[in-house]
C-alpha cells in the first residue's frame, strides 16, 4: 500500500487527538466501574454460599455435638476428670460364638 494514501491520523508515532483521549478515558472509567461492581457481586455470592454451607454443616452435626456433651457430663459425674490417654497398644484375637440357630449356612 502506498504511504501517501494512508490516513495521517493512524501513522505510527502520531499522537491521538483530544476526542480519542476523551473516549479512551470514558471507556476505561466505565470498564473499571463494571469490574468493581462485578467483584462486589461475586464477593456477596461467595459470602452467602459460605454462610449457607456453614449453617448446613452446623445443622447436620447437632446430634453429634449433643452426644459429645452428654458423654462429657457423664465423665465428669463419674470420675471428675477425663481419663488420661495411654500410648500402650494391646493386641489380641477373639472368637465370637454364635448360637446354632443364628449361624449362616
């Protein structure tokens, strides 16, 4: 393509005009505002999902927490303190005897 036929506005090394600078500034500001709004919505969705998941987990484990509390209270009534854990391992075997009427086969 002939260099004399090119538009002088788009030649390399030329500065953009004031209208192009204004358009670039407005579009950049609009993009930044949209990105900020999207991040706020995404953060709100993540927060709501986190609270919902935490509530569901709390609700599903309520029976286990109640049972643990009852065990803790029973241990305090029996001996005052909870038993000390020992690192001693006891190995062994056992045989379970089943009455003849309950046997398989």
